[in-house]
C-alpha cells in the first residue's frame, strides 16, 4: 500500500465568481451556529469586512436569498440562514464527500499497476 495522497479543493463558480467553497461553507455554518455575521466572523478569525464580502458574493451568485437579517431590538439584530442557505451547505458537503470517495477509489488503482 502506498502513502500517496491526492490534494484537492472543490469550489463552485458562477460567471467566474466563486459561489461556494470550503471557506464560504464554514462561514454559513458559523452564521447558523451564532445567529450573527459578526460573531461568525470572529469565530473564524476573519475580519467583519472579509466575512461580509464572502457572504455578499454567495448571495449575489445564489438563485435565492441565502441569509436574512433580523432587525435589532432588545436582543439586537442578527443574521440567519434561509432554508435555501441550509440546503446549500448539505448539497456542497455531499458533493465534497462524494468527490473524495471517488478520488480515494481512483488512488487505490495506483497500488494495482
């Protein structure tokens, strides 16, 4: 058995703009967990500006809104994922998982040649 490894990153583009990738998915998950873009950015050690730009690029490329803002009040405002945004996480993670399964199986072929 070899110790070869395939290195790869998967992302999805729309009109040459990155729509989804690992970093954007991590940001969406952090927004879901914290209910706030600001808290999500902090948890990922991103500047708020960088997180805002990542989220903005996702929202601009998406077919439907990915997040919705809650208006501030006693508890303050926030950001939450729409059902569509949650489904994007699941679909991307499934694509990623299936791709890695495929790549791992292909890599095993090196041991047989």
